[in-house]
C-alpha cells in the first residue's frame, strides 16, 4: 500500500471505525486529520497513533454546515492539501418507523446524508483543481437493503449510494476516485449511540454488533480497498454478504427471512 506522506481527512474519527482507520493510516506513514465533535476523544486517538506528530485534530459537527468552508480551509493548510477524504461520520437508529418522530428522521439525514455531501462538495473544488484525489464513503450493508428498526438509517445510506454513484461518473475526467465501502457488523458503539423514536440514545450494545469485526480488522481490509481505489466493496461476515446477494437475485426470499430474524 502506498499511503506514505498522503494526507487523509477522516470524519467520525473519535471512536470505532474512524479511530481504527486513523490508527491504520498512521502505521502506513500517512498525514492524518481527524474530525468529530468530541475533541477530548480525538486527543486520545491522536496519542495512540504510531506517528502522533503527523496527526492534526479538527473538531467538526456534521450537522453544522456553516462551518465546513472554514474547516476545509484549515484542513488544507495542515499538510499543504488533502489527498483522501473519508466520510465516516454518522449516526444509526433503533426504532420502528411508525413510532419515530419526524425530527429524528430529519436528524439522521442531516448528519448521514446532507452533512456528508455538504462536506464533499466543499472539498471537491480542491481535488478538481489538481486533477487528483479520492473520496471514500463508509456506507453500510443498510445502504443495500433494509431491516426493521433502521428505516431512516437505511434510507440515508441508500441516498449516499445514489449520490456518490452519480458523482463518480461526473468526476471520471477529473481523475478523482470515489470509493464506497459497506461494512457489516463492526464491534463499535454504533448501537449505543443510535437514536430511538424520540431522539434519545439507545444505550445498549447489539448482540450482532458485539460479535462483529474489530475496528482494527475492518480498517486493515478497508485500506486495501482504498489503496486499489475500488468503486464499491462490502466488508462483512458471510451472513451480511449473503443478504446483499439475496436482495439482488432473490428479493422475496430475503424479505421473508428478515421478518423472522431478531435485528436488535
């Protein structure tokens, strides 16, 4: 892999997948910019990176679009440009659609979809001006199918696929790569931080999440995908991958199976 001296900006980097990616890129000799709302957690991530002197902290709230122009300018100034933007920040859901307040659906879309595309649109001119760069989107298996308790979350991830598939085609002549990575279950706090019907946190660890890939294992696989500039890749266990293929070729079989499984 060739990430030495490349500058990578990672959102949602205070824990979980984002932290795992920061650690993995640091081992590869990359310059790293880590962003999230929790600055204290970002400082902890920086300290455990292999090369903390090559890690810059840039607090960022994906729901506050008004700051993106200023934050992107700062990101570009840290290491004289950005080579890879990793859109990892997001929030999940654990509630039935009928019970979920509309404000919660809106909050999930504000962060997962609008926050991601808003930041990408501000970074894009920098990439286009130098005719190189890579945009990485950490989507989800839920970007390929839907299960109970995930209606808004799945919808936001589906929306990302539509946007970035279109964007990839538009950027072909500018030599800018767009990579979508769909994780299955990864052992992070995603379920604990997920929103319930009224917008409060779920505060429980899903059994399937607890048994998922470690963030480190996921990150190591993801870096290989990013290095090869793959268009779309699923990084997941057998069951999650099988569900995606069933959705494509035998949708009725998957629909019947999803009704019977415990998805919490």
